[in-house]
C-alpha cells in the first residue's frame, strides 16, 4: 500500500479532529537530507518540532536536540540513548542540568556563563567530563555575544568537568535564500580561524541549525525544498571536512510528514461569503507565514457520502474559536462542500501539534495517529479533554 492510499484509508478511520503522521515520510525526509550532506555530517532532529516523530526516529539521525526537562522526559519514556542527545535550550537551571547529566547526556550547549557554571558543577560533582558547545548569539536573546564567547573559551580551564568542544550557531528559521546560509557557513569558517589564531583553540565540533525553509502553500513545495537543500550541500560538506559537524533542523524534517483531519461542522452564507465552520482551528494548526487565512495550503476534500456534485464555490474556512482571528483560509475552492465532509490539511507535521494557544476555549486536544513503516495506522494519543484542567479537583482552592 502506498503512503497516499494508506492516508486515504486512515482519514476515514480517525476521530476528527486528529493528526496523522507518517513514519515512512519522515524516514524519506531524513534520507534525503543525509544524502545531500554526506556521511561526514551528523544530522540532528530538534524534537520541539514534533515529539511524536521521536518514536519512529530513522537511523540517519545521529543526534536529537532536547531543549527542556519535558522533552528530556519524553526521551526517557522512549528509552532514547542519551549519547544521541544534545541538551540545549535558552533557560537551563542547575537542577535541569543535573537531571540531564544523571540521565547520561554528555553533550550540552551553554547559552550563558551561568550555563557553563551549572555544567561544570554537575560534571565535577559526578567525576565525569561533559562536552560543551558555546552558543554564539546573532542579535537576539539566544547565546552569548562574540566577545563573551572568546572570553569563556580563553578561560576554559576555569570550568572543571567541562571540555569546550566548539560552537552552537542558529540564527533563525524559514530561510528561503540559500545564499544566506552559505554566508553563515563562511562566517563560521572565519570564526574557526580566529579562535585558532587568537586563542590557540581548535574547534572540534559545530552544531549548526540551517533554518532551511519549508513551503507551506506552494504546489511544487517538495521541488523547491530539494533545490534549496542542493544549493547548500557543497558548503555543508566542506565544513564537515574541517570539524565534526552536526546539522540540526526540526521543521524541515517534520512539516511534510503530517496531516490534520478536520470535519465540516457547519456551513453558512453570510454577506456574500460561503463560510465553513470546522471542528479544528488555528489553535491546532500552524502554517508559518499565514496571516488571516490569506494563503491557501494544500487541502484534500473527502465528501461524507462519497460524492461531491455541483458547482465549484469558494469558501472561507474557519475554526471553532470565538475570535474573528480563527480564519484558516479564504477563497478555498471546493465542489459540493457540506456538513460532515472532511478536509485534510497537508504539511502540518511540524509545530501544529504543540505550538499555539491549544487550551483556548477549553477545546479538546486532538487525537494523534501514526502510520508506521508498513503504513498501518496506530493510535499514539487519545483525545484529551482540556476542561478537566480547569475543574476544582485540579485547583488549589
């Protein structure tokens, strides 16, 4: 059974609203990136994009990026090898660093001198050495100023229990111009040279987040993304010959691997506009760059009765929230759209399942399903009733 035929079958079986993720699509994406960047480059999955995909992590991934205690607990529950984990995140406490190291994590990033102290203390008390990647800032709250990076590396012997191996660098996401990434790689090469010349420091490792863009609204999205990947592959490979390079991405791996199933709950014709009210909404769907539904993602219409007769009409698709902001798409064309029909939204594999105001209006969190390697559907998470979190039994009254 192909992925597409399996999806057609799955969409009819799941309880709407629901997310459906594909292990096969995730594996294909990982293979594509690994082939582009070469065997000398480690690829790293940032699990904040979609922790559910961690359960079907392809062998191409050498590392995973974990940015919170909660994500670390997910790794523990799935029995993830701690040697694969890079423990990152802008806000680390001493207790969180202790927990990561006790789990067996040995590669951590430092976004401040405080982080270095925490790692040093935890490692020294346990008689181990932790590898550290110092994060270089890029005009944001993340990482350290370049002068501070040079200072702590120059003073690296002051942090017992740590072995500063190199640099963590990520400047932002959704980069559509490969030239921007190529320039960043050039900056990293210059930084490696400066650290050697001025401090005698040999950069052994770099964790680099490309921020490579995902096209949510283009019919030829796969081709565009493959072209960008190809455009940066040479400079990535060149850097991997200088240092032990780990390329970290989340959205680029996960976005094409998921679908959101919604059902049309109601239809209206207000002031000359056809409106369809769906059982989902913006609290469950994340399309980066979408503003008030002005761009239309790829959507498959599955009629409840198997037929879609009549004339094609343009619809404004709205969710279930009591806010005029809950507009998913304006002017989406369908034939015979009616109550009970299902709409399948593509490329919702990254961030949709967790990012956003999912608790607003106490709407239930959708079920989550996985199409495994054999394209067989299995339930990963049942629907969660969010109302119970606001009930007296959970409140300190």
